[in-house]
């Protein structure tokens, strides 16, 4: 079972966050930043790139993006930090008074390490004539870095407001044969060494709160929804959706939160609400989930 799906299901449903919850949040935050950058990259003509590329040789490294052109290899390291940060003494730190707490990071060192490994790999595989350009990208519009100009003395930096520059940086030249060979060699070099998340920790199911949430904003719907015959709407985000789709989304969370198939009775307790009938919940179970067993022993799963 996917650990990210599990933490997504129990987020907001448990009183205390599991120890690995921060790692889960960091993963989601990183994915959001990379997806934003990919939207810009994908608009470029004749672009060839690899995302989340992992290599074990000549040393373990993971690249957010490797963009291949006919003259150079461009490495993008994406950080989706939010809030106020300060650059000082080769470190990016968050203020002690920040409600998110103190934090210390050094992404430029990480990027330079990735560049050195790529240089060694290119030389060892017959592509030593390719130049390497590296960019540290802060993709969150709410990110503010005090001391940005000092950081730029260490390497190339792009902020959210500068993402429009990426197409010009990448270029639009067609890919010659030599570059295709480089692409094929890089694809072949992929070796996964990271784990999705370490320290998987399950919360006892009895500690997980049931109830219906908006599939979009995840606001609780007990007293914050308007119900019609076959539809309902969230008063917080004004989204209207079919009852069955809303129940389906919440039953998926039940499945991941429990970590095992669920019964009809468990589905009813999880989705209990005066605006939802038992028959509608049963229908969602039958329509969207696989089943095993018979009668009262029947269970549902993905």
C-alpha cells in the first residue's frame, strides 16, 4: 500500500501527527514544485528532459530535472519552500519566530554535488564535450529570500516570477544524433536507490476520525454542506459534486486509513451523515470497489 496515499488519507483525521508526517508533507510539497516547473518545460519545442532521475554510479544522486540540448546538459534543482528565509554563511534558514519553526538548508551545496557527479558521468561515457548548466529554482510564489543576491554569487537562481525565462535557457534547437545517444545513455543509467519514505508508521485505526470531507478542499461536511437529491456542495469552496463521487473519495480514505478491506458497516459508520442514505453508501461500495466474500462477510477494496 502506497505510504503517500496512507498519509493523505489520515491527514486531518488524527489528533497527533505520526513521526513521518513531515516527510510526507515535504514529498507532496516537492512534487507540487516539480509539477509547476514541468508545465513550463513542456511548453518548449524540441525539449528532451528526464524527471526524478536517480543514478548509483559514479555516485548516488537524484536529479529533479535533466534537460538535454545539442550543446549542454541543464540540471534543475527545484525547491518549493514557502515563507521567509534568510541566506547567511552558505545556509538558507527560516526565522526562529516563523510559525513553521526553525529550519536550515543548503540546496546550493546539493546542486554542486549533483553537477560534479554529472561531469564525471559525462566524461566516463564519451560525452565530455557537453557543457553543464545548473539552476536552483524556488518555485513557490510565497517564498521570500533575504540575501538573494549573495546566494546568486554561488550559482544560478530562478524565482517563481522568473520561470518564464526557462524556454530561452533551454533553447529550441532540434536534437542531433549525438544528443540522442546522450539521452539513451542517460535513460540506461537510471538506477533507483531512494525509498518512497522511510520509517512507515501506522496510526491505530481506532484513533482515525471518520466522517465526510470535501474531495477538493477537504473541509468537513458535517455541518458545512448543502444536500440535494443527487448532489451536494461545499459551502467553503463552493464546489458542487455528485453524492456518489463524494462518498467514493471518502471511502478511498477509509480503505487507506484502515490498511485493509472494509465492510458495509464500516463504510456506513465512516460516511454517517443525515444527508446521506445507507443505500447510497452501499451503491458506492458496489460501483467503485472490488469485493470478496458473501453476505455480512463481504468486504470491499481497491
